[in-house]
């Protein structure tokens, strides 16, 4: 099963919980700041996402949405 995640860069505070939780290690911090001055998380290699939602479950800001693609 494949998945897709979307990280709202304006809600993300760069806590890195999602980075730690991702079993595929496809999330990293971006190179730039959001409008609030935080460095948000971004997704690399979306095609490896399984849609497990571990990242979204760990996000204290509820900045991550997960979709499953069959």
C-alpha cells in the first residue's frame, strides 16, 4: 500500500517528532523558515511513503495529513 503525506509548513514548528517517528526516514527539516520563524519539516521521496501515519500521530501541532493510495 502506498501513502501520501502533506505537511502544513505554516503550522509546523520543526520539533522533529515526525522525523524520528517515520520508519522510512523520508522526512527532514527544510532549508528555509516559515512565516513564524520556524524551520518546518518537508518530505523527500514521497514514493516511499506507506501511509502508516506515525508522523501525523506524533505531530503536536496537527500539521500533517495522511492519505492512503491503493
